[in-house]
C-alpha cells in the first residue's frame, strides 16, 4: 500500500475520532455540532481523495476526483458559522448576506462539478491519481479565500480587542491552527495542481490535523487547563495510530488479523479510559462550581439580609427610645420598616423560587389572562414610587385585547421585577410599559436609564448577575434569572436590548397568544 494511502487513512481516522469526541462533549452546543460537521466534511474530502488514488480505472478515478472538490466547499461556511456562534452570535443577522453568497458559490460549484470545468482529465500514476484541474478550481479557490478570510478577520478582532484572557487564548489557538492548515491545504491541493504539480495533493490530508487539533483543543475549554485529560488522549491516540499503521504495513494476513483484533480491543478500552477521565474532570468541575455557588450565595444572602435588618432595628430603636414621637412621624417610620421587611420577603421568595426551579418543582396554576388589564394594574402599583423619583411612568395598551394562558402570580412577579429594575437604573426620564399584539403577545418595558454594554446584556439573565455594582442599585442577582425560568415555563421568551451605556434599555417578553 502506497504511503499517501496510509497517511490519508490515519488522518481520516484521527479526524473522525476527534470530531466525535468534541461532539460527545456537548451534543446540544451549536459550536460543538458545527465543529463535528466541519470534521465530517474534512473526512469526506480525505476519503474521496483516497478512493481516487485507490481506483483501478480512469473512470472511477475521475469520478472520485471530481467529487473531492465538493466537500471543501462547506469548510468556510461551517468555520465561519462556528466563529459567529462563539463570538458574534448577536450579529448573526448582520452576516446573512455573506452566508447567502457562500451558499450560492457552493451551489454553482456542486452543479458544475460533474463537468470538464471541474477536472479536465486524470491519469493513474504509481503514487496515486494525477489530474488536470479545470476553471472551476479558480472559483473554489476564491470561495475558500473569501470565506476563511472574513472568518480570520473576525478572529483577529476577538484576540486583539477581547478583555477576557480565556477568550483571547481560545481565538488565538483557532486562528493559528486554521491559518496554518488553510495555507498549506490551498497550496498543496489548489495552487500547485493549477501550476501542474498535482502530486503535491498527497501532502494535503495531514495538514488538517493542525486545524482539527487546535480547534478541538480550544473548544473543549477544560482541555485547555487539564493536563490529565490531554495526556490520556494523546497517549491513547498515539497507540491507536501506531496499531493502525502496523495493520496496513503487514504483509502476512494472519498477523494482520491479530493486529486488527488488538486494535479493536485497544480502541474499545481506550475510549472507556478517555470517558472515565472526562467523567472525573466533569465531576471535579461540578464540585468546584457548587463550592463557588455556595460561597457566592452565602455572601449575597448575608449582605442582602444584613442591610434590611439593620434598617429595621435602627428604625425600631428610634421609636423605642422615643427619639421619634408623634403619630405621623411614627407612621412614616413604620412605612420604612415595612419597606425593609418587603425586601427581606422578596429575597426569601427569590431563594425559594431558585430552589424550586433548580429542583424542577416550581408550581404553576395556568388560567386565561388579559395582558392589558394585568399590566395596567401592575403599572398603577408603581405610580407613587415613580412620582417620588420624578420619573414619568407611561402605559401603552394594545388597541385590542390580548389573551395568554399563564400563572397570574408568576407573570406578575416577572413584570414587577422588570419595572422595578427599570426604576432602579433610571435616575431621570421615563419608563414605558407597552403591550403589543404582534407575533403572539409582546410586552416591552423600556426606559431612558443607564443602558448596558453588549457583554452585560448577554449575561444579565444568569444567576447572580447584576447590572451595576453600587449601593443605590444592588440586588441579589436572582430576579432576572427566575424571570427567565418563569417565562420559559410559559413557553415564552425574554430578552434585553440596549444601544449601549447611557442609552436606556428595552426588556421584551413574548408569550403565546390564545383566543
């Protein structure tokens, strides 16, 4: 068996294994899925080239050689999509036209691939298949340059301007691995064949291992730091590769059967070993997350409980030692005590809701609700507070009645939390509550307040995430997380939009409408 076939088989095998490992790490993550599809396209490209080299007739060699041009078409599309998912998810619509352009180019190449515009002729040589590329190769070259070029540009922006060390190192790893592979692959598989050196294509398959390896290393984040996992996988892959090459080099079929059986056993037990190590790493990470969660929870709860209790004790002491006298003054003190007690109750309710949500035991009583009426009643409850803070509270109902199926207490909790947050982060100006009958039932709570950065908007609905760390606007960081859980239980969607800091915010809640 020729050396280029052995190289192709080993590269194909390792590409499939690494792609499946990344997919197995998180099957629901779009980044992992797109990486697996990327690896699949590379594997099909390597397989087509190998089958072309193994062909005994010119017709079969021509068929597989023409087919091998199809799979690289998907590489820049999937790579670009993966970069968008990793770092530019909010800007996905911005790049829609670019996706369309790549798909049109791909479709054109696929349609023309069976013709002589793809490969004009092939000849079977001792080292493999020699072919004469047609004009379609220039289109493929342009397609790859544009697709990968834009993706590289976005990656450069990430590792040049990112303030997060982990994101910086991840983007840099992907960029280095992809650039090295793309440059060598284009040189060996496109440029040199165009110049008449098609033998160079036998060196193209191994270059993808840099691409696959660097990206897999960067995507599975804990692999960046856990030397135990890296060492286990490298040792296992090395043994697999050694046995695979040994099988192909065996001239004795009996020795080949023995080596093949040993290879199957080593793959089986090696996979179990890797899964065992990964499981141990995940368990250790879960323990670490729980420890951090407990520490943060205790810190926040202690702070949140302490402040209202100190206020309650202080106001009660003023009444007890008769520092404050008179019915009106005492009534004002009791109002402040009640406000502090309400904060405590809200914190305890949030903690209970968090517990019930984590346990999957949040109880809901669904009924038919009219959103205009519900939001009007909630808005009226905030008018006095808005006047005290010199804020304009505007309510804009939908012209027609909008009905949803929901838990009145839970949905009220969501809208009250959003309005309270809007007031908390708006020093002057207005807060607007709108009910719209579009694409279902849509509630928009907007304000002229502090606004937020895109980075904050992405993590605002996470546990313990707070908008601004100051004494005037400090919360448990649970309200928006619980609101998201409640809206999700209603099969709805909640999100936030802001043009930036100082430019206000808009919170959206979309629910399914009923008649």
